[in-house]
C-alpha cells in the first residue's frame, strides 16, 4: 500500500513555547486588573496574586499589559520549548493616594519585566 506524503497544512511536531505572566510583587498596589494581550489578542486579566500561563507558538511576539490608566508593550522571542516568564505590577504615582482620598480615583502605572532564566535581574521593557 503506498504511503501518501504529509499534508501541507499538517501541524509541526516542533514543540510550542510557554508564556507565564505573574502579578505577585509586594510592590504592587493590589488594585485594578491588568489586561494582558498577546499579539493583539486578549489572553486574560490578572488581579493581584494571580498568574497566567499558556502555550504559545514559537517566534516573535508582542505582549501588552494595560491597567486602563496606563499601557506597556514588550516585544520578545520565544524559542521552541522555551518557557518565557514575565512579572507585571501596578505602581502608584506621586499623587495617586492624594487623588484617591480626594476624588476616589488616581493614576496607577503598569510595568512589565521579563524574568531572566535562573537569574534575579530582569530585562526592562521597551515601552510602546
């Protein structure tokens, strides 16, 4: 019996990468959700203390975090089988707590850092 060649649209056996975003920093103000988008598509909302993890295709990606006051975007490469990890945090600005006390709301600034594999330091974001 002849064996037919693989279909052109057959999925690759190359392993996907994994993306993990954690919002667990003690510096976080613990208010407002952080909306996470990968390559323009919503992948989840993070409240303080939560972590989001999902498989992603290997390749170049744009990760955007948005707390509805402030947005940051970081571009990164994910290799096949690589586990790419980020930390995100909501930080208060200089007048945030005064404004919260006065009018009930104030600006909070979102930050995102890539966790270096096996190291404590992180790559700073390229804000967009």
